[in-house]
């Protein structure tokens, strides 16, 4: 297996595709057996091959059918709670990405405001796009107020005996 992310796309060469299918099917059945044995959970597998031969079942056809009927016997609400499909996976990845982007935007904004404060302390002036933006000035005011509160708390803390 290659290290890192691999591009998931259909294999065009039929011989390579069949060989990959056989290897991965063997690995899947091994993992299914290990999961069942080690964790003591009920597991069944249905495998349809790419050349449309007979469907394979694990542990047996009867066992797989019993597992499927037990799964389908559960109420749809309960069944959906434990089902994890690609759409749900992608939604979670998108949500995590959006949360990370929002966090980075907030960090970048804080760094920008901190730089503006230190530039002002050095005697530099605000850029026209900064002092012309009322929301930026409000944020800067709140940020400076937060710093002033921190400084006053530290001075009170240091003065206490």
C-alpha cells in the first residue's frame, strides 16, 4: 500500500482490477472474522464480485441472511442512528473544515488587531482601509478594551501582598 493519501478511482485494467478485488476481498473477510472473534459482535458480509458471479456470504448464507433480517428488524430510526454512509462522512468532514477555517480566521483577525495595536504604539498611523471601516474600528476598540482589562487585572494581582 502506498503511504499517504491515494486517489480512489476505478481501475481500468481488468486483470489488475480482478487481482485487487481478490486481495481486498480476502482482507475484508479476514477483518470481518477478527472483528467478530475479538469484539464478540455479530457481523455478516455480502460480497458481489465485479464479474457478476455468485454472491459470497460470510460466515455463511444463512448467517448473513439472519444478520440482515435482524438489522432490518430494527426500527428505521435506530438503524439510521448506527449507519454511517459516505454522505454523512463527507458532511462531517465539511463541518470540521468549516470549523477549522472559522478558527483560523479568528486567529488571523486577532493577529492583525495585535499588529495594529503595536504599530499604533510605535507611532504609525492606521491604513485608510482600516480607519474607514466601522466594524474594524469596533473590533479594534473591543480588542484594546480586552487588553486594558488584562493589564489592570495583572497590576492588581501583582500589587496584592
